[in-house]
């Protein structure tokens, strides 16, 4: 196997700049590897081979002409939730099986402006609803570390693609942990930025007040490079924040001495697998060696984060997914007898089971007379959860803990009971409710499967998270491990 | 909290979702389990707590009411299931 396909973006940038290889060569290496391994892993829904080779050739010309930008010629995979002009964007659903978006998502356009190369679109839980990638119309994704296990979700295709060396990095989205949890399960590095940091324009909406796009890569250094291109104000996203974008790579090597790291006792309580806990303890010790001060903190409202999250997310999803009506785009049923029949059957046929469950719960909680008891109550709890973090950040710089209570479970193990799967999101969803940035960093193995360390930062403090993660990766090699060498 | 099959049928109607008759019982049980989970919200008193709609309590931006998007009718309609003369076609609504 060609060694290039396990390279980091940083290494690819150097190789391209020095002429060690061309973009066409590395793009073709990745495409070859995708052809070879994707049938087993199912990380991609579509492979945009011709477009990729065309973009690579154009990138090589720019490099030769001295007109390259940071990501020119770098191959990337994009979660199939980001609209890509002219190629299919399915969102993991039958509803959008033949949907060719008429425009690019802001994130996609930002990468195109830099002449990055798109290898294809990655598999995902339908409409980003799921924690295991089993809810995809295009079949489940396999975890490259253990093919009988899930890769996590909903950005499981992106995580599996990077872990298996089918792409050096990928985009993902995170509504309740959908970047961090699959990053943890697949042994890669993932960052969910602050809500509003990355434009949601052209990113198919699940729960608008929680959704946020971000990078998934081998290293924190690569996440910094990608975030630099993804972040920024966009007037077409009504919740985009107009804030200065720091140079994320510039602070990666800052010294960690005196960094105050808080450990929330609720994240180390009952339910945490003891092997996962051991790895996280070792990671914390590593931070102490690097000069960080460890403090015990409390996030007392963590216990109600899961119900709060699911009320907010399901209400917003039922509202967002009302646009799929079989009229303007997407699936339409055959021979509708009237308009209501057209709506109902188009949606009934186009959506999978989990999406229907969430739409129905959302429709129920928003129906007349129930708003205060559900959505309003959840918004109040959201305030309390958020205040827990604000108080914690008065004492500490970042918060650390496990990304997930367990390592990747076996495919099918939790799919019969939706609630048992929801409970797995316990450590990630509060971060979305509060709108904070969070990362998952490879921190060891339990039962032969990767363990993720979660780092949570204050609003717009991605630089500090990336710095802390990068320093950890300078002293550990978990992020360099590859399932091929296992 | 326990939803009956009639409740499920009503919710499915509100959400404009056709669901199979033989799946209604399973939905009733799954949705009831989810609502049981949701009920845990009541463990915490939220009197006098302001609801939070945006993590940083940002306000929606307003913009001038200017047309800014170019006309892309053909492109947008090329992905529609059924169009005629630049219009979207649906079954007859008014007899």
C-alpha cells in the first residue's frame, strides 16, 4: 500500500510544495485505495473520481505557476450533508437519492476557492440522526479498527475514511457529538467549533440551534489548517458570528504550563467503562507532565442534558424536515391521489425509521398545548446547562474528560432500542446545548478499539483547544496508529 | 408516558407521514420510551429561568429588503419531480 495515504495534510502540503509528488498522483493514490477498501468499509456514498482528477490537474498547474494557496491540491472527503453543486448530496436518505444541489455549501465553496480536491461524499446517519451510522439508506459504515463494530455517527463515513486512509481529512457536522464521537470511535482527531464559527449555509439542517460543521483529521495541526479555511462570517447564515478569525496554526506550540484543566466529576461517574477511564486518567497525567494544573469541577445539570437535547433537536428537526414535501425537490411517490397523499407518501417512503421517530416526537412536542411543557422547558434547562459551563470557565481554561462512555459497540447491538443509543451521547451533547467548541483526540485503546479524550473550550477559544491537543500529540503517538498496522 | 395507537396515527397525520398500519404499535412503544426519557426534564425546577434560544443570546440580524439572489429558475426546477412551464406541478387542490 502506498504510504502517502496515511499522510497528514501538513505532510502533503510539504510534499506538494517541494514537488515530491503531484496532486494528481496523491489524488489517484487515494482513489485507488477507495476503490480497494470502500466496498468493505462503505465510508463513501459517492466517489467523484473524474471531478477529483480534474481538480487535481488544475491544482498542479496552479502550484507550478506559483499561485497555490494553503490547501491547493489537497484531497478531502466531504460529509454528504454539505451541498455540492452538480454532484449528488443525499444526506444519507432515500429522500435525496437523486438530489443534485444547485449550489455549493459555504464550507465547500471555501475549499474550492483554495483549489482543494474533493474525493467524494461520505456516508452518514440519515439527516445526521444517529450515533452509529446504522441509520443510512446507503448501508451501515464499518469501523476500520473492527469491521464488526460501528464507526460512530453521524459523521461515521468521514471518520472511517480518515482512519482507513481513504482521505487525509474530511468534513463533518456535530449536532450532539456527531464529529467527536465518531472521531473517538475511529481513532482520529475531530473538532466541533463554537456555534456560529463555521457557516451553516448549504449544510442540510437537522437542529438549527445546535448544528455546526467542523474538521476531522489525523492531527490537531491538520484540524487547525482546515478550520482556518472553514471558519468565518457568512451573511447567508443568520446565526453566523462576525468575529475575528485567529491564526489557528500560530498558537499550536504555546507552552501548556499553568493551563488550568477542569475535570467534571459527572463525566467520570457511573456508566464510564473502566478501561476507557484508565486511558483518560493517563492522558490527564500526560497533561500534568506538560505543566497543566488539574482541578475538579462540577457540571451539576449534566444529568438532564440528554432529555433536553432530544426535545430541542427533535422539535427543530420536525420543523426543518417539513421542507421535504415531494414538490420542489427530493423523492415523490407514484400517482398521488391528492396533495395530502403526495406529502404523506413521499415523506413516508423517503424517510427512514429513526427520522420518522424524531419528526413525530418533534411534531408532538410542538403541537398545540404542549409547547411550554416540552420545548420551552428544554430551552430553560439549556440555560442552566450553559450556566454550569460559564461558571466552570471562571475557574479553568479548558475542560477534559472522555468523549464517550464506551468504545465502539458491535453493529446491531443497540439499534433495536433507540433510547439506549441516545444515552451514549452523555458527554458530548451538553457542549452543543451550550454552543461551545469541543474536540476529540485519540488517547489510547480499550478492547483493541480507539478511545477519545474530549477537550471542551470556552466560546471562540478553538486556538487554545487546538494548542492543548497538538501539545498532547507531540508527546503521544495514539493519533499516528493505523488500523492497517494493528 | 404511554402513547396509544390512535395518538401515533394522529401525530403521523400532523407530521404528514404515511406509516404502515402494522408498524403503529412499534412506533407507539418507541415514542413512549422516548417521552419517558424526556420526562426526566421535570426533575429540575426551572421557575424564573429565562429560556435560551441561542447559545450566546445573539439577536437575529436584519438586512435591507433587496433582491440579492440571481434568477436560477431553470437550475432549481431541473431537480424538481414535476414541472410545467416554469411552475411546480401538484395534484389538483381546487375542483
